[in-house]
């Protein structure tokens, strides 16, 4: 992982993690307008509109500069194609943050989430001096748990019926 502080980018073997730009809004809208992504994420609306993307992207730079959260576009290092998003919150009081991500359905199964998450972990510990990074996923989304285990995270427990998604209580697996 190579972090470029001036450009706020993280380079991994195949990916560039960079700040989102307004010009990404159409691609974000297209990728997020998927029920399969919606059902596996806690806060993503569905259907997903261009206004949702613009509002979301519009907060990133300020959040980054204020050390509130670091939200990156997951892109192909060579072509620049947008695959998804990865974020790290920052709770500086406790020196920890939450890792969260989504990958567009057409890019599932290529290891992009794992590679991006590994880069974010290194960013968290090396650049931001975090003590701990945590992540949660729906029990109904075991693929997300596999990503977390691949990057060395340890399962700490299950929060039973912790959130409501589509009028149903969901268990959250905590790493």
C-alpha cells in the first residue's frame, strides 16, 4: 500500500483508492441502483438517485479534511473504472474506526473488496495511528465476512436482531 497524502490516494497492486468526484455521480448511481447491493448495506437507499450520489459525494472532502471519515472510490489502477466504495470512520477519542464497503455487482468475485480493505487497514494503522478497526455485516451476507477474515480481522460476536432492514430485524456479525 502506498498512501499519497497530497492527492489523498491509496495505491494497491491493482487498485487506486481516491476521493470521489462529482463526475462519479452517474456511475455511483448506476452501481448503487441494485437491490442486491441495497439488501447487503445498512444505509444505502433504494432506489438510488443521482441526487443521493451528489449529496453523499459532496460531504467526502470536508469529512476527510476534518478527520471524521475517509471515503474512497475503488477504481482500477490502469483504466480508472469505478468498482465500488470503501470507507473508514474515525472515532479519535477511542482511536478506532469502522470499515465499510460495497462493490458493484458486475465486479463481485474479483477480490477488489479484499484488496481495498487491506489497503484501508494499512492506512488506518500506519497513517492514522488507529488502535483498532472494526466492521459489521449482515448475517445474511457471508461473503462480506469472508472478506473480513481474509484481511485478518477476528470475529468478536453477533449482535442479535440489532437493526431493521426491509421491516425485518437483522443480526449483525461484528469483527
